[in-house]
C-alpha cells in the first residue's frame, strides 16, 4: 500500500538510511509502529546512534541534527521528530515511513511495518558504497510516483527546470450544485503539495544519478554517484532549479515492473487537510464525492495495468462509455464526465504507469503490481472493472 | 564586531538561553509559560571551549544583553549590513532577536484563534494592560498586507481579551523612518537597533513610543 510522499526531510536518502539502520538495530525483522520511528530519549536505541550527519557546534558539548530550526529542540531529529516533541504532528514520520515503503525497504503490517529483505540489504553496506547506489535505483524504480517523474523527465530533450514538472493529484475543477450554488470539488493537489512532492522526488533523482543539478560537478566515479552528490543532497536547502537529464534512453524500452504503485486508498489526497477559511462547505461536498473520485482514478490505473499485462492498449473512449454506465461508482456529472476523465488521466503517471497515446488508444509503458495497486479496493469494484476490461 | 567575550568560568552559560514560543495566546497572556531552551547565537559564533566570540558574529547583541557579565560591548561600528544580510536569509530571526532583547514579557510564534486553522502571531509583547503584535516586512511597500494580517488576527481575538489594548507594530527592515499609519506603529530596523544596542532601551514602550 503506497502513498504519495510530500515532505522535504524524506528527500535525504542518507537520513532514511540512518533511520532504517536504527530500526534494524532495535527491531531486527520484528514489527514496529509509526511511533517507534520517532526519536525517544527514554529508549536505549535512537537514530542519533546511526546518523552520520550530526554536527558538533562550538557552543555546546553534544552533537545535534543540523536541520532542526532549534538544534536544542526536544524533537532531536528533523526526519522523525521525537516522542517528546513533534511539531509536525506525526506527518514527517508518516512521510518517512511512506518513503521507505515506496522503495520496498519496509512493508506495511497492521498499524506498523517490518523491514524487508531489500531493506536489510540496503543497510548492510555503508551509505557511500557502490551497492547502495544499485539498491537505491532499484528501490526508487519500484515506487510509482518516482517512475512517473522519471518518465516525464525522460521525455524532455534538453535540460529541465523543476517547475516544468507537475506531479500531484489531477485538478478537474468540477462543480456540484448545492442549494442553487456551485461548489468546486477540491480533489486536486494544492500548489504547495505539488512543490514539496516534486522537490523530494527531484532530490531522489539527483541522488540516484538520473539528474545532475546545474553547476554541480559531474561525479568522477558514477558508480558512487549518490556519495559524490552528498554535498548537495545533504544541504539544508536545495536551491538549484535547472537539471541535466541523465535517464538512460533504454529505461522505458522494456516494461519496468513497478512494485509499489499508489494503492486504491492513496488515489485521492487526504481531505483532512481541507480546512482553510470558507472551505467547510467545499470539504463536506468533496468528502461526499470522494469515493467516486477514488473509484474513477483507480479505474483508469487498473484498466491500464490490466491491459499492460496482456500487452494490449486501452481504448479510452470505449472504457469511458462503459464506466459511465455505473454513475453511482464513477460519475460526478455525466455532462462533464469526459472532460474530467481526460484530466484524471494524469493520475496514471503519478501511480507509476505512464502511457503513450494514439487518439483513443492508450499504450501503457510499465507493469504494475496489481495486488499492491488494488490493496484497499472493494472486491465488487474490481469485479465490475474486470468485466468492463474483458469487454473492451 | 562590537562584542567580545569576557574570559570567565561563567562564559559557558552564554551558549544557550530561553524563549517562549509556540504557545497559545491565552496561556501567554495568563503567563502560563514553559520557555524553550535555544542557542543564544544565531550564527554559532559563541565558542565556549576557547571562550571567545568568533568572526561569525553578526552583532545582534543577544549574548551581551542576556549575559552582561560574560560579554562586553567594545567601541566600534556595528556590522549592521551583516546583520541585515542575515535577516535576508532568515527573516524570522528578527522576532527572536526582539523577544530576547526586550525586558517585557515576549513570545514568538504565538498561536491564536484562526478561521479553521490556528493562526500564528510572529511576536507578542505584553505589558500591564497592553498587547503588542509585531510583524516585520522588508520594504514599506509590503505594509498593507502585514497591516491587514494583523487586523485579521485582532478581529478574531479581541472579544476574548477585552481587558487589553492591542497595538500593532510593523518593523521595516529596509525602511528609512518611523511613523504611524492606519493605527500601526511603523519602526525601522535601524532605529530599533540603535535604541536597543546603543541607547540601552529595553522596554517596548521606549522602543515604539
């Protein structure tokens, strides 16, 4: 079950490496909870024991996390915060969890996780080793949103600016009439979220050798690209906006198998975030229509993934025609359905299944782990989609 | 650089100090405050091992104000341009600086009632029956926005704190002169610095009139 990451601290892979090492020291292959990821001053184990980035300031006698605004804060670690102080209200630790899960280094179980074999391999070598880079690339390319990003940048034929890439939930601007007033559904990502997700995934791509930031020296030894890139990826702020593309041309010539696409429950943003001024009504209406939005986005990704398994294309107009026969499942507004679904197609790339298009035929470029994708999806929905996909 | 360490055993203490931050306005006003320990120096220019203030010092003077027995002010011209360059990188530091320099009760990032989300007042100063809400801007052109933001906050909370007269203060980092506008006191950073560091004025009343 993978989710879209969107917090800057998860961008520093070396921090995630330290976190995983701490988790392994404490739990080995036993399950841990989300809270267990946080620094705990009462515990024998903590991330500071495995973190190589702590700094010694001349004014104090102990080492501190260099990224905390207040180095003396009880939060102790910028990536996880602590049991004693968490100004991020667990959002940061949850994002770190999602990042590790996305790269296949941990697996979700009940309300927590366990370290996977891939995770153990990842931490078995020092961060700077050649093996780490290989494992990182493999891990990142199993995470749907990262694959989506890499595909988008691989389409460019010149250097790219970060702002050229939009990576988030599609914005359809659909309106629903309530008591004579038209309320816009808030189902797309806000600009700040897009910026954060993009920023994290760009730094992942920089770490793993798919992007070279302008003005940064080309690594002399590409097999430890991630280690040579550390001075940039470790910095407090990533200010470079222009990148040279280093994605191998053949990467999408064969279908990549994406083990961690966004799953059913991650097809929409967390509507808990919808609480700004005058948004109460928008929130209520959006929550009402959220199952439909989730279903229709899932339908697009699932349809493409199923067709990809059979090396077939998905006929978009035929698919929409069939989906529209189940308005209670997929349609907010029949008149606007086609336009909205055109925009919703953007979810496919975010989930890790980019495609090429020839009029109405969509050719998927990757294979998805259907079980992971369908995690959390109602069986009745899957049955209906299977019938439709067989038909078209 | 106009500050110098005094070589005494006490110097180690200069490294850290305490500030009220991230607390509810109600708690702040009722003085139910747990202060947080922070580094005194924003640029890590305090070297406790060698008992010296290093060249990273931006002349903010917090160490001197908080620990006068361990830090001396020497004759010379303060590096205001370096301080301002630092504020360009970290505008929020101006609130911490002011909160730590003045003698009245002050808190930064104070949480107050919002519409749906909690609002944060960058700096609140409390005197006997007055509350000062402080916001900083780089340029006077940004005045309207800052003024509206403070109005918004005041509108939401004034019913709850009727006992207090709430005053708005806007600090202009690159401003030229202080004045009143739309019931807001506008004070420039240069003037504030001069009053605090050169004239030893530490009461908010003395600073904003």
